[in-house]
């Protein structure tokens, strides 16, 4: 492509499939760039500062979170934004369609369809088993079920990342999105809201990054409404008492995430097992089999000693030993790694890595779903671990490479068979 030509992106009209709109790719990129940044800032406001605002200005009670802690969190967010706004490689890939990419996307779509029915049955079974049981006292989803649900999600996002809306139209995109979201929506009706967010948010980010969704004031309001549904609906349907006598605003005021940071600065840790390193490698290093850097948590033995498990074990009576536990905050994970210096430098690097993920999902790629999931997890780091964002990358990249190899091998065998048929016919005729 001539460097002097401003790149353009085709996007189908929402009203007539025969028409398309040509938009500068930079406009589409900026939309996703600012959408994610706005969502991250909102997440910090929701989990870090909203409680203090309500406690101080509405309920007029003593806030246990100090001004110093709030100041540190504000500076950390500003440094995250600074890292996020650093120049990133946003050059778009060659827009031509590649046969292998088409073949892998078609394979992922079929796999998503096939796995939908067992995933749906698991979701219904989990919902029926949990109804009537208080949230937090439920058993965790069995690992074989978790594996099937995640494989279904993996193929769904592989398809969305590799899909060509101009070539295939919007119908398949909508169907694949529904197939991915529905099982997790059912589970979230009496479970963790992340089940739903893990399906909705990556699909939304990919759609915005690729220009499949047209932005307008109405669309922004719809996205905000969707965010509220994801946050509030699971809490309401699982029976959390978010309103009523002495329960006003408890969903917000009961989650003192900055308090976790402030109260655990001197937390006792194994010096050979920094929680940041453990959370980054929990899915690639078998700590349980090695018997190192592990804790017993929520009835499970030899679990990797990530920060939220250590915090929960230090005060088990506050969380009834549930799998949900105390939660965590990435600022504390950075702090116990290297003090305030690590908090500030780590925030810059974290912001820059998120900007790279945003630029990568703008391209048609089988790996785009992986980066979109990382961005979804990043939105939860204000009340989670930073390692949680990156932990699955090695295994997911390897799995995607394996799928590509299998599809390539299948195409090669098919081509070989097609080439052999004429020779067999000639020999038979002879």
C-alpha cells in the first residue's frame, strides 16, 4: 500500500447489506482506543473511589481509606493513562483475504456451533443446582465443565477475531456472538458476573475495533446500559440484598478495595514466591505438582499462592472461606513486589501493554480473541491481579497454533487427495 494513501476501512451499512460505508481506519481505531480507556477509568472509579464518595458525602460516616491511599491510586491511574497513550504499533495488516485464515475461521465457527449445545446443557444444570443456595456457598463449577465452557469461548472468539464481515455478512457474526454469550448469561443469573462479562466485553471490543458497530450518542448509552446490566443483574438474580433496611448501597460500600491495599502493605509473604510472579505463571508452571508457592484455599489444596488467596486466608472469617474470597487489587500486587516505585512504573507498563492489545485486535487475526480477553481481564484489575491479565496467553497462543496446524494439515491432505483422483481415473480408464 502506498504510504501516502490514507487507509480506509469498509463497513457494511446497518440498513442495506448491498451498501458499505468507507471510514478512515484511524477513526475506527480511535473509537476502540478511547472506549477501552474510558471503561478502565470507570472501573477504577467504581471499585476504588465511589465507595469513599458515598461514605463521606452521602452516608456521612468515617471513611477508613485515607487521603494518602486515594492520592496513590489517582497517581497510579494517571501513570496508566500515560503508558496507554504512548505510541503503539497500530499499522493495519494487509486487507487481502488469506485462504488459511478463512479456513481456520470456518473451522472455529463449526466448533462453536457443535460445542454450544453441551455448553448450554452445563449452564442450565449449573443454574438449576444453584437456585435456592446463597451465593458464595455454592460449590465451584467442576473442572471438566469449566474446560468445556472455556473451549467453547475460545473457539467463539477465534472465529470473531478471524471473521471477515465484508465477505460473510453480519448474520454469522450475530449468531456466533449469541452462541458464545447465552450459556454464560444463564450461569451468571446465579453466579459471578464475570461469566457474563467474559463473553460480552471481548465481543464488544472486537466489534468496535473492527468497525462493525457504528458509534453514536444512542450507541454509547446502550453500552453504558449494558455495563450496568452486567454489574447489577447477577447480584439481583442471585438474591444479594442490595436494597432495603440497613442494606442501602451495600453492593458498593461493602467492597472496600482500596482498604485491601491500605491494610495489607505489611502482608507476610514467602520471599521466594512473589505474588505477581505466581499470578503471571499460574497457568504455565505446575506449582501444585512441584509443591512450592502453594496455599490451601476454599477447600482446595496446593493452589498457587496468588495475592487474593493469601489475603483471604489471613482473614478467613470475613469471607467464609468461599471461592470468591477477599478479592485483590493490582496496586498491592505491584507494591509487595517493589514498593511505590513498582506501583508507578508497573502502572505505566500495564497501560502500554493494554494499548498494544487494543491495536492488535483491530486486525483480522485468529489471535484477536486472546488479546480481547486480556483487555476484559484488565478491566477487572482494579479489584484483581495484574497477572490474571497475562496468565493464559502462553497456553492460548499454543492452542491457536495447534488449531492452525490441524487445519493446514487437513487442507494439505485434501489437496493431495484431490490431485490423486485424476491419476486414479486415468489409470482406471487405461
